[in-house]
C-alpha cells in the first residue's frame, strides 16, 4: 500500500555533536522542523533513534548543531548515514570548525543552528527532540539538498546499502516500539 509520505521530498539535515571528552559523531535526519512561530525564541524539533550514537552524545552533552545540507553535499548522506560514529571517525576529510559549544560545524552547508536540548519525548522507536536555537548562520545563496536529489545522485550500490540499512533499522525500531507499548 502506498503512503502519502512517499509523495514528500524532505530536506536533508546533518546533526553533529561532540561530548566533553572530544568524541564526536554526526547523523543524517530528514525529519527536522521549526518548532516555534516566535522570532525571538527560535526552536526546532527532530526525530532520532535512541540506538544512534549521535543521539546518545547529544543527550549527554545537552546540545548539538543541525546543518541544512547543500545540494552538492549528497556524498555526506552515506558518510554520515551508513556507519556508526562508535566504529569510525565520520569527520575524516570533512572541512569543519568548532562551535562555541565545541560541536563540529561542517563547512559548505546552507546554514547551521547550534541548539540546547530543551526537551525530549520518548516515543519508543523514536525520540522527539526539541532544540532551543542559541546561535545560527544562514547562507541563502545555496540550494538545499532533498532526499530525492541525494538518492538520485548516489551510485546504485550506495543506494542499495542505504536501503538495506533502512530495512535493518526498521526491524530494530519494531522491537523498541513493542517495548514501548
């Protein structure tokens, strides 16, 4: 059965975090949304897997950086989406600087926002995280990367690897969801 969500084409975001010991990680997210209409209190929200290493670091540190990837950064999808930061340095060969909070800020994006974790809501298979924006920078001369654009730009074997990872994460998520009920 087709889903109405198959008709959407979400922007691709990269969330990054570094803990107090200097361990850093990053993850790809497509469920990032503004969470406030008030310009003087910008907030955002996103969904994350409680099994994700970046999620673990982010909640322990209490802050993170979210980047809107630019259309030419499709190669970051497999780099930050296929393997765990527990097993490898995802930032190898990535041009970056550190935020005031010590988190990686990846260069060349459409922009970034450093956030303090304001709340998180456990939904079993996912955690909804609300971030309070503490600083941000926008580069409006860039075009945002979308999910369809990223997948059409990647080699078929990389798309297959991402599809397999998505399938295996679905099984892990099912187990978390059952525990939540």
